[in-house]
């Protein structure tokens, strides 16, 4: 349940940034959490729901963008869609792959 | 048009009588502002982990983050390692568990300095816990720090502790499909220890299948088969450890 830690961090970042902008209320929070970021979205929703009351995010709409995964073969450099950590390079067959996209774990923006 | 917000309501009007009155109209001027951030959600952990890693590098300390599910034999593996390598290298241990100091008590019988970190409700060690523990241990220059994480194959993989390498342990009583079920953990590890090989005659576990599955999620993963109980295979692990620790 590392989603609880992730939810706490999100609220802290939003509170800090809203404070810098002189606001104690946030209308919208946009998160970018990739499909390969190791986050269970339902568990994160649950954690946010539990922790948000009484914070700057109390009335905020939460938008989660979920970039899909893509990988690059460390052997031949081929780039391809990569959804679940499994498999091998479709071009050369190597299993030595690097994640290029899909492991994003960011607070993208807030709207106040 | 309103000069302030452009809302279309005029505060000027034409009329054919001659008197003064104010032309304010009453509405709120809420303007939503979107602030782009792009802030890493784990930035506090990751920054602290980098600081700890810098400290390790400056003092030539080799730190290992050892992870597995509960009951794979991490503590027995460490006990044997510390006993067998006594005098060859200076060791320190951080023990992570939700509660109790049982593991630290076991390690301390080897004479190696150890700190127990109880994570309470957290299912993983984080960089802050390790940073504080390292300050308490004050490891010697050139030493090896073994960090035994909380037994859990999911959450610990997300948290950089400042280590140089990650070890994931699986035992032959667990099933060869662990890497496929918990790819995040196996994907981020450098070495996989397959423990409890003394039980291979009694269980339906094929080492080749486990290795094959591990390589499916991480083509660079290395494997060493051991029995921490009997000591079989431990020499290969010691070679790996001493070669990496320099």
C-alpha cells in the first residue's frame, strides 16, 4: 500500500504550491501516473479519498493522465510499445529493455 | 463590456435623464489559473536517497538493499554471510520490519553493528528512515552496509534508499512465477538470490523456469542459488559481494 505514501506526497506538493501562489483552495489537480509507474489506480483513489478531507484539495477535481508504456531495446535500440514489463525486443529478441515512457509519477499542474 | 473581466455587462448606458448614480455591478471575478508543475511525487524520497548515496560514495561504503517476500530467509542469509566473512570486510546492518527487534537481535549475535528500523504502518523502508539509521550507525570508510528491507515484493521496489545495488531473494518454496507476478521488484534488481535450495528435492520448483521468468522481466538480472541454512552456493555470493564492494 505504497499508494498511501504517494497520496500524502501529492497533497503536500499541492499544498506547498498553492501556498506559494497565495491560495488555500485548489480547483483542479492534474496528475501524470504512467501505466508502468507501479501504482494501482484504485488504491490511489482510495488513499486520496481518505486523506484529502480538511486539506487544500478538499474541493478539487482530480484528473489522472495515464501515459502508456514504451520501451527501448538496450541491444539494438529499437523502440516499441511496452505495457507490462514482460517480453522481448520485437526486432532482435533481446530481453534487455529500458523503459522510455510509462513510469511517470508527477503532479503535472494545479488550477487555483 | 465590463473593463475588469470582459463579462459583457456594461457599466455605461445611455439615458435621457440628468442625474448621477454609480454604475457598479455586482459579481465575482474568479479567474482560474493553471500552474504547471511537473513535480516528481517521490521527489523528497529521491533527493534524500541521492544525498545518502553521495555520503556512501564519499566514504567508499557499499550499500545493498535486500528485498523479498516475508519468510524467504533474508535474515538467515545475512547471519551466515556476516559469520563467514568476519574479518574480511567491515559490515553494518539496517533491519527493517514493521514491528519488533527480533531480526536485529539475531544479527547482533554475530557482533556486527545493527540498527532496527520499525516502519510502523509503512510497508517499506524509505530514504528518510535509512538516512537516520546511517547517521546512528556511522559506518567506517570502505565498509559494507546491508539493508534488509521489510518483507514485501511490491512496495519496497518504489523507494530508492541510496543503495548501490538491489538484491531480490526468492526461495524454492515460493513458486517459480514470482518474477512474473511481481515484475516491478525483479525489474529494478541487480541480483536474484534463489534460497533454500536444500529443499529442492521436496518441492515442485524448477530453478531453470524461475531464471527464465526472471529474465523475461529483466534481461540483465544475475542469479545465484544458495542454501543459507547449509551454506551451499554461498561462496559464489561472497565472490559477487566482495567483487562489487571493491
